[in-house]
């Protein structure tokens, strides 16, 4: 990680910054000054992504299942190796090895069967949240977002409100096939 930290340029300020690696979000890398706590973010280079992924292999942490997903389905710079139906089938097979990973069916914007993959970030006494990956069958690029526990509660509340607002669902008459 020291190689990564050396590539940060210091903005002008009265602080003699001591930049430390703070986070990696797939496409960006963040640093924080240990003296003034200023933060800096920039796009990662391919070599930095490689170094970070190598470092992640050594860790047994809250994000281990997600890291395994990334290693299996993305290349070094974060592009998916498969798309559409091929990716859906491969992820469904992979997920069988991880009982905490959940897959929910949905439709993409072309009304084709797609998947939402829920990958929890947890270990024995620590739950950080869940990554949700939308894999459209049409072959477009998958997208993902992260739900912290509070976000998940809000989403659950919203989904319950939507379902309970529909009389057809409440009366169990709803069917996706008309």
C-alpha cells in the first residue's frame, strides 16, 4: 500500500500533509491526512487496483464474501468478465456456496428476468451492511449499491408500504401473469 500512497499529490495548505490510505470504492481511492484530517479522493489506476486486490486477498474481514465475488466476476480494473444471462447463471451457481448471499428475481427495463444479488458484509460480531448488485438479463453492465443497516430498514419500510397499499396484493389476487 505504500506505493499507492506515494502517488497522492498534496494540495496547497499550511499543513504538511501526511496522507494515509483511507478507502477503496472500486473506481476511486481515498486518503486522509493524519494531521489535519483533510480528505482527498481520486480515480484509481490499474496498478493501484491490482495492489489493493492483492492486499484484500490477505484479509479475513467483514467484506470477504464481497471480495470473493469481485475476484470471481470482475477483472483487475473492475469490469465484469460476463454479462446478462451468462453472468446471472454463473452468479447463481457461485451463490450456492455462500448461505448468507440471497438472490431475488426482478425485471430489467426490457421486462426480462434479472437478478438482485444481496451480499452481506459481516463477521461474528460485526454487521456493516449489504451490497446489492443488479444484474440485468439484457446484457447491460451490472450496477451495485450499498445499504447500511439504517438504509436497509428504510428500504424495507418503503417496500412494506408499497405492498400494503395495493388492494390486489392485500387480497392475494395479484399475479404477474394476466
